[in-house]
């Protein structure tokens, strides 16, 4: 059976107390003990919280992920975190290429490939985010943009294969806005993504994730769309109750 991923991207919005309360509520909830083994929950807190949450999640099926990593192995890169130290901190996943990093921090596809390689070299599973802006969407350029964002990554995978690769399609205009594409639009994108990866990464173990304004009201319908292997959830993942309603 294919796994289904629920990835909580807490961005910079979760405090230490909030994160600990969330984790306690999650591991003590009856839903948690009866989760199918195919349900994979990944929590992505900000860097300083990783070391606090790792011991709490140890020996549970819940995985810890970081929100970005350095494209460098180590060295004089003030403010960055290497994939190797993220692994030491207990991470097994890491988001890269999130639109807030691309747009606010100017991260390029070349840097994202550097991050990808660092993650693969340190046995972390990359969750690579791609997606078009509102302007690109309005111009009908979505697939051109997705293809561009995947080009260097596909090449990097061919040279340095990740054991597992997660690709998260997040339309930039849907992130934090309460707007989502229609389910038919999402379905069409995922058919394209599935075929594109089949044609270019035939032997890869890839999972396709949707993100962008996923909440309790729309998650059930999005989950049913063909080729979707998981959800990447931002604001609706901050409170356990809302997140639980998305998972169950
Ligand atoms: P959102 O964020 O669910 O708040 O739209 C998703 C994301 O940025 O990953």
C-alpha cells in the first residue's frame, strides 16, 4: 500500500510551548494509536524547536522535518543549518524550495539542487516544493513553470538519487490565502506531474503532495484526487484539533 503523507509546515508561527502541546495532544490521542501504518505524519517546526521535539518523537512513527537547509556541507555560512546537523538533530525529512524561500530569500533552482544533494548525502528525504505565482497562473503558464522548476532537480536526481523523493505542488497564490485551484484543476496538474516524472525519473520512488490553503473543509475532497500522496499544511496545522480533522 502506498503511504499517505500529512506534512505540517509550522513556518515561524509555532512557539515552543505550542509545539510541545501539539505533540503531547497528538501522541496521547486515540486517533494516533489507531493510525494505519500507511499514514505518515511529518512535523516541520522552525530550527530552534527541533532539538526539543526530537526526544518526544523518538520511538513514535511521527517524523521530524526541517523547513530548509544549506546547500553547503559545512563552513562559514552564518545563519544556515547543514543537512548533517539537521540529521543529528533528529530530522529525517526537509522541505526545500518553498515559495517563501524562493520569493523572500531569493533561493534559486541551482541552490535548491545544492540543498537536494546535501539532503541525499545525509540520508534525509527531500520534500521539494514547486508552484506558479498568481501572474504565471493567470497567464496560463503553470506547466511551463513546473517543468522549469523540475528540470535541474531531475538532472540532480539522475546523478545522485534520493531513496525517496517528495514533490509538493503548491500554487504560490493558494498559500495562506484561503484560495485553492478547483479540484479539476488540481487533478489535471497531478496527471501532468505523474506523467512528467514517469517519463523523466522512471525508476524513482516519488510521492506527490498538494499544498496551499488545505484545511478541514477541503482536505477530504483533495485527498481523493488521483495521484495525490499527501498534503502539505501550513496554517491549519498549527492547532492539533484542526490538523486531526485533516488526518482522520
Ligand atoms: P497554508 O501554507 O496551508 O497556510 O496555505 C501551506 C504552505 O506554505 O506550505
